[in-house]
């Protein structure tokens, strides 16, 4: 019986602690953000916005410069083609046979071999 009395006594102790825990008012804690945390969040957001602005503006300027480079490369290749065509035309027009033909037929000149002088460039 002594065991039974101790069990009942223990049960009463546990029952009273459970009753006390149930009757205590629940304290609700509000999660408050301190002013330091607000400043950190705000500065982080501002930093992210500024960093994204820098990245976007850098990519935009790179794109503009890249398009200008491509435009200049196209104009350089067109000018190189034009220069090659003009160089070929100079070569054709400066042929000695053509000059001799124009001099004799159109200008009425005659070739005197004793009076010919060769000029080197």
C-alpha cells in the first residue's frame, strides 16, 4: 500500500503542475525589427538597386561600342575593296602598251628610241 500512496501523491503533484501551466497566460512576443536592422535592410536594397543599375548601364555601353565597332569594320572592308578596285584600275591604265597607243594614235606623237629615258621610282 505504501507504493500506492506514493503513486497517488506523485500523480497529484503532476496534476497540480499541469494545472498551473495551463492557467498561466500566454505571452505573445511580437517580432520587432530594430532600427539598425531596418537600416541594414534598406541599405542592402539600395545597394542591390545601385549594383543592378551599374551592371545594366555597363552592358548597354558595351553594346553601343560593339555596334560602332561593327559599323566601322564594315566601312573599312568596303573601303579596302574600293582601294583594291582602284589599284587594279591604276595598274591597267598605266600599262606601257596602252600609253604608247594613246600617244601615237590620239596625240600624234612618234617614238624616237634615241631620245627615250627610263625613270626609276
